[in-house]
């Protein structure tokens, strides 16, 4: 993986024989490198920094398939998947450092005849590659963001496997609890607590409005049902399935993600409240 710079000086008055000697020396070095690769038992060579056409021709002559240019992140992922080691020098190449794969092939796809190399049946079966295709770049990028969000959810569950029910049910339940706690506070702080509860209710209200329901009446109905039935799992039935219990609809969120959302929103509001002056565009001109 390391890259070394070497300089070869050729005199201006050099003869044809000098150039032939240089070419022969180069051929000897290439052949020696290919022999070292084949002696280690390798059947495929993958290079990060690339090699020239002559080296590629010698690899073909010696029945050694080679990939002449692979990016740094990609070659590291290949090493993880195959269980191999990235070797910076030919002298360090041994059979113990070789990776293992069942099949290496090149596939073509799309109308532009794009080609991609696929390494299958790798030693580390936990490593996978997701290949996204779409009619345009915007759709592919949107799918990429969706997959990234899904992977972040899995990461959060690995860190903390506790969950809360979605559909705005947990926000409504928290707002009810905060309002109950505000009733027990005799000082002026109760108004801040009620404002915090109102802010929590903006989430289910937005869900109801985006689903085509009347936001105020829908929120009031779900909130009254939660208080009457004592069921904190009741939320906004966005799909209009006739079932407001989020456990029955299998709508869940990670607890760690919900805590981060509320904490970040609270910190943002506190930062804004610290500002004692607001300047409008064009003011003072």
C-alpha cells in the first residue's frame, strides 16, 4: 500500500544499448515480481497504485489475472472481506497473508454498458455490498439516504435495545405527564413546563396534518383516549387502518434516537432564548 518514488537518470548521450539494458532490467524486475506473487500461491493480484501496460502484459503472459487500479477504501474493504493482508513490498508476500474468495467475475449492467468487478464467496461472510440502481441520480441518492437511516437505526438498537412506540404516542404520553407535573408546581415555572408539553404535542399534530386529518381534533381525540383508557401506546393512525394502538401496527422507534431528538431540540431552544436581541435584514442601513 505504501508508495515509493524512485528516479532513474539517463545521460543525454546514451546509446541504444543503454536503453536496451534499461528495458531488460525493467523486464527482469517485473518477471521477478510476478514470480514472487505466483510462488506465494496467489491466483489474483490487486494493486492500489496501479502499474503500466507492460506489467499488465507480463501478468497476462504468466497466467496471473490482475486488477491494476483499486482505490484505497475499496482495497481495505476487499482485505476485510477476503481475510487477506495489504502487503506494501513483494518481499513481505507470504501464503499466510493471502485472502480467500470463491469467485471473481466482471459483470455489465445498464444501458451505458458500465462494468463492475464482483468478488463472491469471501472468507468473511459478514461483509456485504449493497448495489443501488435507479433511473436517475436523485433516486439513487434518496435510496442511499434511506439505507443509511435504516443502518443507523440498527446501530442504535445495538447500542441500546430499548424502544418506544411511534406514531406520536410517546410524545402525547410525555405531554400528559409533564402537564400533570406542572399542576403540582406552585411557582411560575409551571408555565415553562406547560409550554414544553405543548411543544411535544406538535409532533403528533404534524403527523395528523401530513396524513390528511384534522390536526387539532385528531390530537384531542387520541389524547383523551390515552387519559381515559390509560394506554400510552395510542397514537396517530396515519395509514387509516382503524387501529390507533402502535403496538398492534408494529410502529416503534429507538429510545436512544428519541432521547437525542428531544435533547437536541431543547438545547436549540435554550440557545435561542439566550439571545437578547434580534437584528432583521436591512436594519440600520
